[in-house]
C-alpha cells in the first residue's frame, strides 16, 4: 500500500478521495447512531457537504469509457445529488422515516457500490492499495458488492419468502 498515487494524482482526484474518505467515516455516525441530537445534526451536515463535494467533483474527473469524458460512474453522482436533495427535504418536512431511508440507501449504494468500482485496475485506489495496476481490484469489487448483496438479502428475505 502506498500513498504515492494519491499524492501525484490531479487535484480533483485528491479532493474526491478526501471527500469520499470523510463521508465513509462520518456516515455511520450520522446514519446509525441511536440518538438524533445535535451531534447527529452537525455530523449530518458535514456528511452531506462531503457527499456534495464528492458528487460535484466527480464531474472534473474524466471517464475513459466514453469519448466525451462522462461515464457510467457519473450517473451515481447525479443520483447522489438527487438523493441528498430529497433526503434533506424530507428532514425539513419532518418525514424522518423517508429521510433515514434515502440517506442510508445513499450511503450503501452511493458510497459502497460506486466506491467499489474505484478499485478497477489502473485507477488511483487500485494503485494505492496494490502499488501497481492489479487484477486483484476485481476481487475487492466482488467482495464489496457481495457484502451489499448480503445486506439487501437480509433486509428483504421475508418479503421475498426466504425467511
């Protein structure tokens, strides 16, 4: 593991990674803490700001999948901005169940699923973790997506008749 790929990456990628790490760390505090007090509110505001920086900043990182520089992961950025808007709007309207559902889904889908694909061979996170472009990134992606799938199955098994 080495920080050199991060330190030599363009500024938009560095800001994107910092915002992602901040959002990953703060997310559980804001989303899964039992008490909904001032700490929840302050951490939540910082988490929403980090997610906004993450999503907006992603448009400064070109995709290599298309000639116009906008790729499939940019769809997650659009979904993130929409989810932040509707999640915060639900909190303002005191629809706490909807607020909670939207932002928890955003954490797992927006950060974990989209974040898994940052380990594609040749990408900065792959280089940081493995030191060279490595096919082991596919293993990281499979494990992260497998964990999300297990969470979804656990949440919905009764609804699907698997209880």
